[in-house]
């Protein structure tokens, strides 16, 4: 009886397809290393942004004492499909009460 080969087996036999073994242990180690590097970069970025925000001075009195106000709105859906967005965001000086915005937010000038 003649043996029938499927097209994939024929391609393997003819050398059109070659299987490359994957070192899953090394792949996992590489992924963990990349994850640690991303986490370190995110932490450094967060620290730099906090330092930048802490050094913002009030444009009127020059005080560094401030609070950050962020008002948001949502689509009132609980669970999957829920969304919220920022409607108003500003800083106000706790010494003189002036409201002002951070024009260099996220390191981008507007």
C-alpha cells in the first residue's frame, strides 16, 4: 500500500521548512530581564517626574507648597467597558490660593 504524505511533510522532507529548536529556559530568562529593565526605567521616570513636580513654584508667591486637583468623569459602566477621562486638572498654591497649570506635564512643553 502506498503511503500518502501531506504537503507539510513533503516540505519538511524537501528542506523548504526547517525547525529551529527554542530554548524556552533562555527565552524566559530574557523576558524576565526585559521586564526588570522596564520596571527600573519606569521607577526612574516616576522619581524624576516627582522631583520635577516638587520643584514647581507658585507663579505669584514662589512657594513650593501646593496641591494637585484632578477632576474626572466616567461613563458610569461598572466592569468591562468602563472608561474615565480627565475633565479638569490644575495645581493650586496652599499659601496664596492661586490656581495654575503645569505646562511641562510629562516633560512636554505645550
